[in-house]
C-alpha cells in the first residue's frame, strides 16, 4: 500500500506515504540539535538531507538498549563524511569533569551538530547546562527556557545535577579575580 488516507490536525484529508519513523530531534540553535540515538538511516539523513556536519555521542560502549555501539556509529558517520566525537557518560556517574569535556567538545566540533544520548535525557541535561551558562540563568530559569525550545528534563536526578552545575559554575564566573599586587 503506497499511502493511506488520514485526517490531519486541521481536519484536512490528505494522502500520506508510508515511511520509516523519522528521527525525533529538537533544534537548540542554528548550530545544534539534540535527541535520542540515531539509526544508520538517521545518520544518512542527518548528513545528506538535513545538512549536519557532526555527531556528538554521549553513550557508553555496551550501554543496555543501544541501537549502534559508539564505534559502529562512528564508522557510519565517517562513511557519510560526518565528524564524530564521543563524550561517553554513564547515566549513574554524573560528574563536573564530564560537563567540562562536553562543553569543550561542543565548542570545537563542526557545526551544525547533532548531540545525542540513548533516550536523549543526558543530551537534554547537558544542553540545559549550556543554555544556563550561555545566558547566565539560574537552574529553574534554564529549565523553563529549555522547555520553551522543546527540551524537557523530567528526571529529578538530572534536574539536581543541572542546578548544582549551574550554581557551581555561576559562582566561579561571579568570583572576582585576585588583584595583582603592586610593589
């Protein structure tokens, strides 16, 4: 069956072709989108149709439920001429050093880039931290502004991590530098 008749949100009847599930991604900015782990077909779509130049993978090797191992994903990304970077992050081990590595990698990776984790939650957490730092927002405000962009963080553990990281990093940014002594 080539297509099926359906009634859309506006009540208009139209024909829609049957197609594979589309990668559900959220646009953070012109340069970055985020979401869940891609399939091989999604990687091809990101490269050939959506114009992405890089993928930033937050998954760990052997993560339960992974679609592609990070190494296999890297091979396919390179086959489609995408830069592929990894910041492996275990869901149970949220650490500041992990955020530092992510922020550094996001800064230097080619754009536009697709940032992902298995279900998109770690990607959302890190992008909310990025948003909060870029706009100098409190955790509550960063989460609220991210929600407007379509980035949601329902997991209380991730919300606490966002709060602690933004608080710690905000304190570092607002701490005055020591004055040089004059002799």
